[in-house]
C-alpha cells in the first residue's frame, strides 16, 4: 500500500474518532450523570454529522477535521462541568484528558497536512490512534455508550 494511502487511512480513523468519546460500556453511571453526558455527546455527534463531507484526500480530511475541532472542544467544555459520581471521578477525568490530548494531536495533524509535512503527518496520525484508543477505553469503563460512537460528516456541501 502506498505511504499516502496508509497515512490517509490513519488520518481517517483518527478524524472519525474525534466525534465520539469512546467505545461500548460495562460500568453503570448514575442515570442523571449519564443522561446529561449522553445528551452532550449526541448534540456534538449531530453537529458533526451535519457538516459537509469534503472527500478523502489528506487536504479534504484536514478541512473536515478543522471544522470538527470546535464542535469537539465545545463538547469537552460541556462535559468538563459535569460532576461524575464519586466512584467514577478518576475514570471520567482520564476520559476527558485523553480526548483533550486527541484534539491537540488532531490540530497538529491538520497543521502538518496544510504544511505538507508527510513524516509529521504519519507520526501524528499514529499517536492520534493510540490516544483515541485510550479515550475509548476510558469512556467504555464509564458505560457512556452515546459518548462511545464514532461519527463522520454525512452531508455534501
């Protein structure tokens, strides 16, 4: 597989992970906390789904990511004001921290694509995939299935 294809695939996985906060779930959050967190994540998902789907080139993916970042940052700010149940405080903080790190990596990835820094793109995409896995694991531990989805823009515009 050509290097650009591999980079594009890594970038796609990383960008898709931006929208969701994690993966399935086993722990049971309190109903009130879970309902609020799920609503915040669902609103962010809907906003991302409504974005124009630009295409599959690296520059198109970077444009899409730059449009998703403000939505994910808003989602993080809203989730950050929630108070998790005492038994889940550390896990929730870890999930938010991982997602913040992921958004920082995505912002750097967008800048690297725009600058044409191919070696940096590959490194950041791989790092983003690792951090995405950490965010998914943290949300999985919390049992927040709505925050566990990966969504991508679906409209064309």
